[in-house]
C-alpha cells in the first residue's frame, strides 16, 4: 500500500511481516505508484524494487529504496 501523503510504501512480503520504504525513486526522484507481482514500481523510467528489501530489480535506479520506520500495533501500521 502506498501512503503518498507520507511518502511511504508499506509491503507485506510474507504474511505477518511488514516493511516500509520511501516512495521516492532513487533514479530521478519520481514517486513510485504501484505495488504488484512482488515489485514496487516507478512509472517514470521503469525502475522496479523488491517488496522484501527495496533492492533494485529492474530499470535505471542506481540504489535500493531507503527503508522507512514502521511499526505494527495490533491491526494498525504506524508510520515513523
């Protein structure tokens, strides 16, 4: 799920495990806009990142997406 207002994308690579990453693509700073097929996707130049660790899987991005702090409290995900 992408929280555009907070510039955080939250993924669940395996049941019960949540990860948070910046929504800012490391290529030219566009905002990622989709999570599908195990990838966080940037619409600008085709960069793709792993939902598990933010690593670059395709495209011109030179670095992984930076991790963001998230915590799970019961049924809620708290950003920051």
